């Protein structure tokens, strides 16, 4: 019971910080679930996130359900999902009831001015994290590149050509908006599987 309650509280915390949608939660998920709680490895996190992206429903909620199930089975999945949604439910109701009253407030406009770029930053951080799990072979060695690391990274850093090709093709197709998301996902999966079969991945 304590484990299930812990899952609920942890995802309530995520729900309070879910500005900008599910992808913006990625840095928080990695920081807590991978680095602090050690519920899964970064590779497992990447696999579960990929599954949550290709299943119907909001990405953040799908991810919470998968992560909760991984830790606590069906009760864990339920508590993670409910925990993530409860704060948003009450905060949205509060925002809607207060919007008309405060929409012209100088303070509220200032708050939104600050939240917008912060949300963009969280989404960009999520993009870099996903690229480190797919396009690049490992974490980007920023400290080494900037010359501030005490010891140069011993991990070989390289770019996966096939992953770059899939990334660019998927971005172009989705940006044009003429191809469905599911077609892009399954097409990318097929190309990745073919690449793995011939040793290109």
C-alpha cells in the first residue's frame, strides 16, 4: 500500500508541474524515475516512452500509466494516471473560473509571459533527451566540448546515420501535415527494423 501511495503522490507532483503537455514532463520523469528512484534504466525509459507515443491518448498520461504499471502493476498504473490528472483537473477549473476576472491583470500577463518561454525550454530539453536516446549514441558531452570537464568523456559519442535519416524524414512529413502521425510512426518502425536486420542501426 505504501508503494502505491508513493506512486500516487509522485505523479501528483508531476501533475502540478506539467506545463506545456506530456513531452515537457520528460526531464522530470528522467530526473526522478531514472536518476533518483532507479525504477528503470534510461534505455527502458526510452522504450516505454516510445510505446506511450504510439498508443492512443495523451502522451503524458500514457507514459504515467506505463511507468505506474511497471512499478506497481495495475493498481500502480491506476494511481499514477489518477495522480497525474488530479492536479490538472482542479487547476484548470480554477483557471477557467478566474480567467475572466484576471485576464487583463498586469500581473497575470507577466506570469504568462514568463511561463511561455519556460515551457518552450522544457520541450526543447525533452527533444535533446529523446535525441540522446535515439539519434546520438550517448549523452551529449557538453562539458567536454566546452572544455570544463575535469576528465574527457571515455564514452564514444557518435551520430547514428539511419536515425538521423528517420528523424529528418519524419519531421518533414509531419511538418507538411499531409501524412498521418500513425503512418509516420509505423513507417519509421519498419525502416528501423529493416536497418537493424541489415546491420545499419
